[in-house]
C-alpha cells in the first residue's frame, strides 16, 4: 500500500566508524545504544515512531513535517557532543512510501537517508517537500543549501538546513554614534 505525505527522518553519529576503530566495539556499541535511547525519549513529544536502528543510525517516521523538523533540530542540537556522544547529523524527507513487513521503502525514505549522509556535523537537512509541507515553522529558520547531488539519485535535490532562531548569532549592532559637541 502506498501512503502519501509521511515524513522520514534518519539520524546518525558523525565519525562513528573511526570512533569504533579507536575505542573498540564494546564502547562504540554502548554509545550507539545510548544515542538510540536519547532519540527514543523525544519521539512521543514529536509524534514520531521508530522504524529501525542500523548500527549508529536510527530511522523514524513522523506524522507531521513541522514536528519532524523540530525533532531533527532537537536531535542534532540537543544530543550532539555533550556527555559521551559524538556529533549528530540528520536528514528529513516527506513523500510517498510503501510499508512492508514493518519497514518502509520508497524515494522519500531513500532521500532522507542520503540527506543525512550529506549533512555536516550538527546539521539537519530537509528536502523541498518537507519545507513546503511545514508552513508553520515558527521559531525555525531555513536556509537553502542548493541542489545537492546525492548518491544514486538521478536528479539533484534542493536541500534546506534549519536551525532554531534562538541558536542564531545575535545580529551585530553598530555602535551608537558619538554625541555631537554642544556649541558653547
């Protein structure tokens, strides 16, 4: 069955393979499991469900593009670094997909995964359909990252990066002009 307008979110730990090589499988596995647990703690609030984990990555399905965007920001900003986690990145895409045996397949799933892989450290990227489907972005700012050539996709994808407004640097203000001398 094809289901339209579901939003898929992938998130993973940046540098996890090198981390595993440096610290060993046990410690790396513990970090991946802690990351998954921290993401799971955010799911109810953002109306999202876990589809599966794959090593250090997690795949989610969200019922609302705007909440998916907020969840991606919460994941990359709230869970990165800090105590015992590597930096995080995320990719989000809205579209159609096919559900089979508890998993999801389709272009939106593939694009979300590729956007995650293309995102930088501490960055969340979304496709144009997610941006357009979430007109009530509230406190989120989006900036176009331009068309990205993503692995195994024939056409470039217009991607958007977003951040909460409260994390943007404050605008620089010009110093007040010096008062004019008072004539004597």
